[in-house]
C-alpha cells in the first residue's frame, strides 16, 4: 500500500550495514593484532623467564577478557545480521562469521597456553591464582564468542 514502509528493503539495508560494521570492526581488531604481534617479535628473554615465556606472556594480551570486547562487537554484528538474513545470507557475511569463530578458537588456545606459563614456568607456579583466573576468563570469553558464531552459522545456508 502507499505510504507503508518497505520492510523487506529496510531489513536488507540493516543486514548490509551490520555486515559492513562487522567487517570494519574485525579489520580494526586485525590491525591491533599486527601491533601485538610486532611487540611479540621485539621481546627479549629476561632473568626470570626465557624468550618463549616472554613471548607467550606478550601474546597472552590478546586473550585477556577486557580485550575480547574488540572481537565480541563484530561477532554480535555478524550473528545478528546472519539471524536476520536467514536463507538470504550473503557470502561476505558467512566468511566474516566463520573468520571470527576461527579467531576466537585460536584465542582460546592462546589463553590456555598463557595459563600454562605461570603454572609451569619459572615465575610463580600455582601461587599466581589471580593470574590464572584472569587468563582463564579470557579463554571462557573467547569460547562464548565462538559459541555465538557457531550458533548463528548453523542457521545460515550451508551452516
């Protein structure tokens, strides 16, 4: 009817905007990743820890719970867009959703590895309970992001 908004077109516009926002936010996270990786390559071994322990400590910064919000935002945008799109999901949205999920899975591995260093490394062992809990919270947060992307991906075509 005349005067009624075209809800199908506005839904498509929202899906497109959410997809673009997700891509841009993920690109911003990837640029931050390059900065962290540069810092990892610049680390030198110290008196209390070897080179690889120091590198893992620096890399662990990626999996800290406060830093996961930079990955959670594109995950939420991609998941909402996927649920809204349903069977009409575009390829770039499917790629974004899977890329975020794989990144979150990699961050789970980094977070678990960063827990192993204080527990079995030369720094403090199990006395670093706060450090271990903080790093495990990052693994749990990354698992939540991965679960969100997996659940959204299952509703998409080819999911």
